[in-house]
């Protein structure tokens, strides 16, 4: 007989409030509410990772990431879909859809808030 800790927690239900947050009920009873702005900031795709790593140190002048008007569309989700049995892919209002959030990452993000 296996211990429950043999496998990572799995989402029982996912509730996307498109302009607000992602709520996840995990099968171990934990509930995570992750603000979409935090999700977008943590986007694991190569494009966003590269952009974060390229950000200069404070004081050198921040690059303009997108136009100001894009900000709300960057933190609004258009839809989300499951990827296999391990991740959630989020399509953002600004058309960005390459971020695949593994459940382990979602769990960490939920615990950080
Ligand atoms: Zn991304």
C-alpha cells in the first residue's frame, strides 16, 4: 500500500475568475487562490523567463514591457485548458498562450500568497 505522499497533490477543481484569480481545490484538502497578476509574473514559458532574466538592475532604467495599455490584458485570462494530467495552460487576453503551468508550480504559487 502506498503512502499518500507518494504523489503530488492533484487539483480536484479549478475555478478561473478571468479578471481576478485562479482558485484551486487540491485533493489533499488545501485551497489555493492565486491572483492572476502573480500567475502572469511567474509565467514559465521561455519568452517570459528570458524577459525576467534580462531585466537590468534597479537604477539602470527599466525597460518598457509592453505598452501601459496592455497591462490589464496581460493580467486577464481569456481561457485555460488542462495539458495532459500535469499542467494547466492559460491563454491570456493579450494573446499570450505559451505558458504551461505545472501543478507543482501552481501549488507553490498558491502557498506563496
Ligand atoms: Zn510567458
